[in-house]
């Protein structure tokens, strides 16, 4: 099996990266996204990434940070985006679970 090396972004770096122009993509299914998602995130499920990404993510050089709940689907989505020709793709290290502590008490 081919191993894909994907950049990882730490949860505490997300807001800064988004402010600098990165797109945060929640790759969970829409019903999970609608219950809770990181404030800056858009939703493109991992199952729909090949169909929706070219229409939604038009700049293939823009940084894209993928995340899921626990860190399994995020890397799959990142790999799919790289295969579509996106050149600056990363995953949120630890997924949503690890990032939740940033939002407790808000």
C-alpha cells in the first residue's frame, strides 16, 4: 500500500491559518456537521470530495485543512484532494475530538 505523507496542523494553529487564507473543510457527513463543527469550517463529506471539491475549492494552491471526528476520514480526504491536484493540503491533527477542548466554556 502506498503511504501518503500529509502535513498536520495542530488545533491551536487553525484560527491563524484560516485568517491567513486557509480553508477548513469538515469531511464528516452533513448531519454530523450540522450538529457541531468548527466555526470557520465548510462541509464537504469525504464521500463527495471528488465531485464537490472542484466546484467549491477553486484555488488548487490555497491551503486546505481537512478534519473529521477522530482522524481517519481527514487523511483520506486529504489524499483524495492531492490526487485531484490540490498542492497545499493538510489535516487537523487529532480531528475534532482533539480540538473540542479549545471550545469548552465558550
